[in-house]
C-alpha cells in the first residue's frame, strides 16, 4: 500500500481530533508532520507529538495538508494554503475560507465524493452543522427530491473552540455558586444554562452568517433548488450538534420509507425504539460524542402534508462535523488515486 506524507496544521480541538482519527483509522502514513503557530510538544491518547512552527518550507514533500486552524486573512489556510499547494500538497481545509469558491469542491464523501476527482489542489470541508444535516437529508433527497426544508440547530459550545468550552465551565461554576456572570468570554451573553440564538453575526434579511452558511452550503453540495429556512442556536452542551429538520418532498414520503433508506445509508445510524443505541431510543449529544456515524431518529410524518416529514439528527461536531470528514476526504483521494491535480 502506498503511504503518504501528511501535515496537520493547527493543534487545537479539531487538529487533535484529526491526528487521533488518522491513527485510529490507520491512514497509510509515511510521515505525520504537525504544524502550528509555535513549536511545542503535545500529548494525544498517551502518545507525544512534536509540533513545529508553520513556515512555507514546512510543506516540502507533503502529499496532503489538513488545515484545522483559524479562519480569515490571518489564518493558516489563507497565509499558507496556496503555498502548500504550490509545493505539491493537496489542501483539505476545515475552515470557511474556500467553501464558496466555485473552483473548490465542497465535500461530504458519502454525499458528493465523486466531485473530488476534479479538484485543483484545494478541497473544502463543510461547516460543522452541514455534515450532520446532509447525512440525513441527502439520502432522502435522492429518493424523494426535497423541495423545501426548515432547519433548527442546537449547536454545542465546542463548535466555537476550546476556549468556549472553558468559558462555559467557568460560567457554570459561578452560576451554581449563585454568583453573577460578568465575563461572557466571546459569547453575546451568558451561555451557562442558557441558549443563544444570537451567537453569530446577523447579516442580510436578518439571518446570521451561520444560517447563511447552512443555506449556501446545502445548495452547493446537494441542490440549489431547495428552499430553506434556518435558525441556528448555541446550546450549553459540550460536544454534539443536534438538528431538527422538516422536509417537504416532490414524491409522497412516509416515516417507514425514510427509516428504511436511512438505515441503509453509510455513515448514518437510525436510533429509535426499533434500533436502540447505548440504551436510548433517541439520538442525544452524549451518545453521539466520539461516534463516527450521524444518529437520526424521531422520524415522524407531517400530520397535514403527505409530502413532508420531520426528523432529529445528532452528530459529533468535532468528528464528522470536522476532523473525520477531512480524513475521509483524504482516504477517498488516496483510494481512487485522485491526489494529483
């Protein structure tokens, strides 16, 4: 089996998960190079790894570069991404910098993995809510053609980074002691024992930038004709995004037919009274954490529309929502010999 030199850029929550998943899935590594803003040593699952400072020459000889770091003009993907590609690497970016570039494939391998064969050196991972959402929606769209979707997300604080998790822990400790929370730590208000529908910047038509991401990325990955209404909410859970999804389809759809299709879909695990998971008949963040599959349940008909139904999906936002999906992209490229531009 051919082996590959892989760089992971960023040693935060997502970067650590990328390293863990590469090891867990036995990706054919010839070399694993970990890069970040500064050099140091980190420990993951009892194994110590040397982290190097990211420089242009850090990408010499690299086949695949997994970027897990900061987004924006000062982020690693913008500063070093094209440099990595110019030195021969295929860039798989977890951030938002390249997602809507028409020249860049936006990929969930189980949904649209075939577009990878036409990449030009840069591949984008979708927003962490998208993998959870589309793993449920895509099989049903293929079978019944979705016309419209109404989506409400319940997003864990780890989606905002490791510092956000620590902020919530500190706030919870204060609230439990009866003390006032005065430091919101980057949140617009207290997140401890609260939910925030205003956690993202509000943009055109009153929709947040996170809500626009869900709409635009669904259109790019799945189908631009799907009409969507989205509400994104930050909730005080550590890991695992939950999503309530209502869909209206061209063909009549029943819960039984939807369940049958989803049960057979790779990367999806139906969780209900017929298929208990970890003792539960309902997908929950505490059961999705650490799991590769997206858990789908509460599949039920719209009582007033034979062309509509509702389901509830939960997925680990740090795994399928980020690191796992990126590694699966790398696996697909390697398995099909699609690494060359």
